[in-house]
């Protein structure tokens, strides 16, 4: 009886292994959900949709964009951490992914252990922009205007507490000495709507999201926080050129799957993503928005996560930033 039981277990294990192998060989056989942990219209959403269209073509299955904003991107990210590790639920996480461990007392996931890195998709410059009613056309004149009328220019907006935009704003606050108050929104699109409507005078967001409004002159860009000027909008000076050399920050977008996703599936996703990023039209679309393609290896992305967490922790601690 024991022999028969053992044989039964062995056969069952073999069948499960065979089924798993078949699933990997036929992957993907149904639509893939790409969770964007911020609302539609922001930088993460724009990058996700540009990438998703081409991944659809290379993988042969629809890439369904699922916008799940809230809590600085942690709600949508947590959904991926809890998903089945089968390659059918992915997350496109911006820089807030490596900031959140420092500002939330307790996350519903482990940033390093609960995700399998695929690749960093792109990196995009951060713009400092104001409503046209603000009497400033540079960082210097903004500081002067804010000091002259502190009640009128008293706050700034971002895509949420603890996002790279929030911390960039806090760094500017420290460097400028202005008593600005942070106003968090549920993503880039609501932030821009508030800025356009004059609800806030100042915001930090990606060139992806702010660029079209700056070009249309409905918003005014004061500076870019990249190390060098953007090739897309070279007329905008860097914060360093404006006298704030320590104000350097960019927003990066990285693709992750749940931890435990089989290696062959991760390899399939990585290769398909790298191929999509190599396409001239994808690179052009991203560059038009101010983003630069990265496309690194899973190991390089893992190293980036490990290095960025303590870096942002130091700034969050210094600025006293906690999730609101």
C-alpha cells in the first residue's frame, strides 16, 4: 500500500511539474494586467500605456492597464505583491517604490523581497512649474515672490505623500528657506488639474505630464531637476544653473512581477520589454515627453532598489517626511 501511495504521489508531482512547464512554455496565453499604482494621466500612466501597446504586439496578448491610485502608490503595488506569481499581473513602479519603506510605518509588502525585478523602463526629468498667475519666471524670482507674499504663495502640490515629487519639494523648501506647505493629491493628473485651476501655485511633476501644458503656455516651467538640460525642452534651465546645485532628482519607472514568478516567464517578459524599448517609435514617444529609455538587467534593477532605499531614507528623515 505504501508503495502504491508513493507511486501515486510521484505521479501527482510529475503531473504538476509537467503542467507548470507547459504553462511556462505557452506563456502568455491570456491578457496580462499591468497595474499602474497612480491615476490615469500622470507620468507613470503615460509610460505604461506607451510600453503596453508594444508589449501587446510582441507577447501576442493584450496588456490591460489597471490604474489603482492611492496611498503614494502602495495600494496598487500591494495588489501585485499579493497576486499569483504567474506573470499575468505586473506593476510599473515609479521612484516612490523605493521611497515608501522610509515614510510608511508599516507597508503591506517587503519592497525588496516581494517583487521580482524585470527591468527599469525609463527615467524622466522632474519639472518645477507654476500657475501663470504667479509673478515668477525663474526659481530666483519665485523665491522673491514667495517671500514678498507668503500668504499668496504658501504651498506646493505633488502626486502624493512620500512620492519623489513630494521629497523634491521638501528639498527645495529646505534649500530656499521658504515655509511652503505640502498639498498631496492622488496622482499626477489631479495635481496638474489643481495647478491649472490655481488651487496651488506650484507643483513638482514629470516632464511627461507637465510638458504639454508648458508648451501650451497654460503652465510655466521654472526649472528642471535633472543633472543637465533636457534635449526635448532645452530652454528650461536646471536647478543647478538657477543656484540650487543640490536640487537633483529624477523619476524612474521600473517593471516588477510578484516574487516567485518562474524564471522562464521573467526572462520572456524581460526580453519582450527590452525589444519594445529598442523600437524607434517607442524611444521617440518617450523622448518627446522628456523620458529617456533605460532597459537594464534584472540584477541591475535589484541593485538600484537596494541602493536607493537608504538614500531616500536619509532625505525623508532629514525632512521629517511621513505618510499623511
